[in-house]
């Protein structure tokens, strides 16, 4: 993912979590759960690194199944 997409996803996550956190004024457990989800979501967004498809492709694969019985 590019940095711009990560920033946009982070902003969307904040837009979702801020109203949910505001509802947690009466229930502090809800506020803690929303905060934990926010932190976990941000960590997941910023640590995501896609694998390159060229790394997965192995053209030198010479493995053959042995079907002798």
C-alpha cells in the first residue's frame, strides 16, 4: 500500500472511532474497547507490506513427483 492510502485509511478509522468513543462516556469499558480497536487497526494498517508477486513465482522449479511403485 502506498503511504497516501495508509493515511486515508487512518483518517477513516479515526472518523469511525471518535463517535463510538464519545458514546462511551457512560460506559468506560466501551471506551477502552474502542481505543484498543483503534490502536490495533492503526498498527495493522501501518505494518502491512504486500508481497511482490515476482518473489512467489519460481521459474527454476525442477521438482517432479516420483510415481514409481
